[in-house]
C-alpha cells in the first residue's frame, strides 16, 4: 500500500497540545509522506517548537489568524498529494488506519471525503489509551451527508473543484457547507467507524460566546447557500427558534442575536452571487442520506426535551 498521503494540521496558540500530537505522529511516519502545519498567527512558542524539534514538518506560517476554514484551504493547496488527511491539533488519531482509508478511495473513484469516528475524552491522557478499546464491534463504512472536521480525509482535486471551504466562515459549519456542494456535484461522502480520533477538550478553549456567534451565523450561510428555497425557509426558521430556545437564558444569548443579525447582512450577497442550491435529484439523495434527522417536528421535540434536561449545547 502506498503512503501518498499528506497530513494537514491547523494550529493557533496550542503549543503544548501540538507537541504531544506531533511527537506521536512523527514516530510512525511510514503511513504518510508529509505533515503540513498551518500556523494561524500563533503568538506562543509554536514556531520555535517546529524549528527546534520538528524540522521535517512543513510549516506554513500565516501573519494573522485567518480562521480554520481558510487555513484548511491553504494546507490543501500546499500539499503534494491528492489524498489529504486533516487532523485537529489536540487529538490522538489512529495513524495505522490510513491504509484502510486509502483502500476506500481506491475502491470508489467517486468518493470525495471520509469522515472518521470521533471519541471525546474528558482529559488529556489520551496518548496512554489503546484505540482497540474504542473500536465498535461492527466496524463499518456507510454513506453520510456530512463529516466532522476533527479528523477526515479528502480527495483534493474534488475539494478544489467544488470551491473548497468558504473562507469567510472563519470557524464552524464549513464542513456542512462543503458536504452540500459535494453532494450537489454527485460525489460521495463516507463515515468509517474503524478509523478513530480520540479527542479531548484543550485547556486553551475558544470563548463559548464566539462559538455561538459563528455557529448561528454560519448555519444561516450554509442553509441559504445550498438548500432549495422552501426547505431553506423551514430550516432557517427552525435553526433560529432552536437557537433562541437554547440561549435565551444564558450568557450566549447576545452572541446568538449577533450571529443571526450578521447573517442577515450577508444574505443579499449570497442570493446574488453565491447561492447554488441542491438540484431536485441531489436534494432527494440528501434527504435519503439524512433520514429521520431531517424531520422538523421530531427535531423540535428532541430539542425541547434536551433543554428541559439542562443540555444547551448549540449543535442540533
């Protein structure tokens, strides 16, 4: 099995986590050809770390934080290979599963992205854990309508063909937006349960208020860029109501309002120059892939139930 895979990692002021991640990955380099680190304008010792300890890592140093979406685009266009594995800087990915991921791309020329299994771990002792302990009994690969950005492999030429990640998203929902466009072009997205990323919450967390702002702003962008008109209206209303329910009695309420307001200002531009809704055929395919998760009433009942139990996580 060849090792013509490029690994791309985006980082911003997480030198301690990054050192752990790179130390692990570089020990088993036979499964890939290169590591590209896109530094989003870090002001800690990230640059010194790479120069002193990981000189074989290709460093792309940006003068400012351009966001996750644009940094991933930069990493992809700087890679040598058509297969690019994107990894977060604060996780423990099963590098030995790369050959199996490559096989999936070799079997299916229409395959654009494989999303990996993400297991959230509450502490940073993940490097002492065994991947085998987290593998599901029935390992499988199945079609999906989206993927998680924490760990995924994509085919770069297809990625570029559909326009890559929208750079102005900055952070959040760029994977969903890309998924719509891949589906609209007739490409396939898979999720595999045998390729695992153990992921922990970094001590260097981005403010939850910013996360809320980006999520609800970008969710509206994603909806109106990609869905047919009536489904977009329904989804937009549901997301707005859902966000209101989740945030109204929290410190994130003002961020939610700011996110929705920001989205409204850009919607005219989206309608004029960016909107490429799913075709009728591909929208039917999207609904089949999404299944019961697309039903508004069931999602609303689930949302209310979760909020009553105290779960106000923004993703739903």
